């Protein structure tokens, strides 16, 4: 008796495609929620967005539900643009949002009675319609205007003449001038030119100075913050004008992007990378500024970081004391034009330049406080009164927390062995000495106990660590060269 042949179950292609689309949608929604949580903070996200769900995406329309009418109204009034931007950045093809109220545990259906379809086309709203936390949403309305991609505004004061040069920024200044003053058709030596520095060290001033100089030379320049770039791209997606967006971006001579560390969203990063490649390949100059080097921009994709690192990367380090004094003198001179009686003695200048070390913005704040103190009190300034006036700007520098792993890596590099050698059971002289030095530094620079240090050095006993510490301590009293090496290692670890 023959049996019928059982054929494997065939899943229709449309079902497979639907499952794939659902998976993509859920992944994009998870990324959107992560973005909102990162931008707004855990408390705000939990309060307003924790119970928001993306039900479906169909015909470039996203259907989002919340459990209560209050949440629906609040998100619509205060955060809808923020949600829109985050969702577009991850999903990339959203034209409008339908925000509705979930009807208990019943699976989502789209009843017209409770659906509030909000087109992404910008609508004029009064200031009272926005909560204080929705400044980003207000800016997105501006970004969606037809001429929004003409670039971010430039500050006329931020030019090369007003930029004060010192040891910490002289290389960056020279590179910026070279790029800004390059003749049309000349070979581009530094492309992209990438500046990175902490807050308040002058990188925005420098790249805006490049933009001013290049414009004076009749070059087509676009200066954008990363935020403005993102809004320009999302606006083009909503208006279905992405081709025009790309063509306008690639038709310029010089593209300047500030605060690139805020560039987020997979589709936006892909477009940014394409634009970067197209401009560089076409011999157009790109200038980028960020608060860290390309390799530390964890939110950017590897290919974007690699492209940024392929040009000239220049760090603008902390302002040295002489430069801080020069900045103070220039700020006081500017303030004196507005308040002719304003006078800051040289001793006060030197004190402020010495005590305020963080950044240039704190120096601006110090001048404002000194001006207010003298104007309101009518008393001449002294070091004592200046100390009172600027005490809120003086930041106590906390000692750096040194990790045992950092000690092991530095010692291994210094003595040309591997970290694995230090953690191993090898007893050769070229390994034992670095191991003992690393243990000594771990005991000296960290709060770890001897047993803990032993465990971090390949599971050794605490008596081994104690022996190493005592041995190195005794040797430094007799060996001046070793003592100097240890001081050098300590400084490198604590800086």
C-alpha cells in the first residue's frame, strides 16, 4: 500500500516578507526608544514614553498608541516632533504619525473616533504650545522650512582676527588658515580637516572663522551643526526631496559640520557618509569639529569614523596660562568699551588666569562677575574681592581614578612586554621586574587591597604582592634611575 508523499510546508512569500518587515519595524522602534531615552533622560522617558507602542507602519504612516487620553494629548502637544525625528532617523520612511488611545487589552485597531492623525508637515504653533523641554521640537519646525538648509547662522565676531593663539591651539589655527585661504583648484592637503576639543576651547570659533574667510573668497560654503544636518535630512525625507537635498549638499566648495558627536540615526549616518565620500572624491573641502577624536565616537558607524580619521585630526588641548591671560585681557578691553570705568589690576588678571583653568567660557564668566562686582559695589577690585566674585567658577580638580588594567597596559608598553606576560607565571627577569613595578603602582595609586591586587595579577597570593611592593620600595631608595621611571609612570597614569 503506497502512502502519499508529504511535501514540506511552503510559506507564501508575502507572509515571509511580512514577518521580515515586522522584525525590522520592531528593531527600529527599539532603537527609537533608546534614542529618546538617551536624549531626554530616564525619568522623562519613563513618565511619558514608557507605555507608548508602535503598532504598525503602512504607506509611510506610523501608527502609535498610548493607554490614556492625557498621554496622547501631552505627547501631541509637547513631544511629537521629538518622536517624529527619532523615528525618522531609525526607520527612514515616515510621512505622518497616527497617535491614538489603546482600548484596553483589545488588539490595536484604528478606530477613527480616537485617531489623531498628525501630518509631519510643519504647523505654526504659539510658544505657549511648547513645554520648556521641547526646544528641540520648536527648532525642528524651523528646519522643515523650504530654505532651512541654507546653513546654520554664523557669528560675525568669530573670525580669525579675534582668535587668540597659544601653544594649545597654534597647530589647529595654522591648519584652519591653510584650508580657508586655499586657492580654487589647489590640491587639498587636509581633507577632511577634523578638530576635536573639550567644551569652551575654541573649536566652534575656529571653524566659523574658516567659513567667514572662505565666503570672502567667493567660495560656496555651508556651515551646519550636526543637529541642523539631521533636521535637513529628515525634512527632505518628509517632503520627498532627498535628491535635491543631496544635490545641494554636493554642489558646494566647503562643508563644515560642528558637534558631529550628536549625529545619530542609521539612515542619517549613511547619507552623511555618502555626502562625505562624494565631496572628498570631487575635490571639495570638508571640515569637522567634535568633542573627541573619531575613534571615540561610539555612536557613529565604523565606516564614518574611518573616513573622518583619514584626513588631518588636530586636538585643541587645554588653554595654557599665558593664553588664558591673553583671553582675559581681550575680554576686559571689550568690556571697558561698554563700561569705561571698568579696571582690573594686573595682579587680579594673573590670579584669575591662574585659578580658572577649565575653558574660555569660564573666563568670560569671570570677567562678567568682576564687572558686576565693581559696578554694583563701587569698590576697586583686589585679589581678595576677585576671589569672592569668581569662587563659583573655581573647580576643584578631583584626582583621577587609576585602574589596575591601565597600570598593567602602561607598564607593559614601557618595558616592552605584553600584558599577558605580566599576568602569566613566567619568571624571567625581563617579566618579573615589570610585574613587580605594576604591583607596586597598583598598591600606591589605587585603593585595592593586597588580595584584590593579587587576584588581578593572575590569581597570585597577597604575600606575593606584598613582597613586590617592599622590594620596589627598597630599590627606589638606592636606584635613582628607577625612582625617576616610577615618577614618570605615575605622572602618565594620573594625567
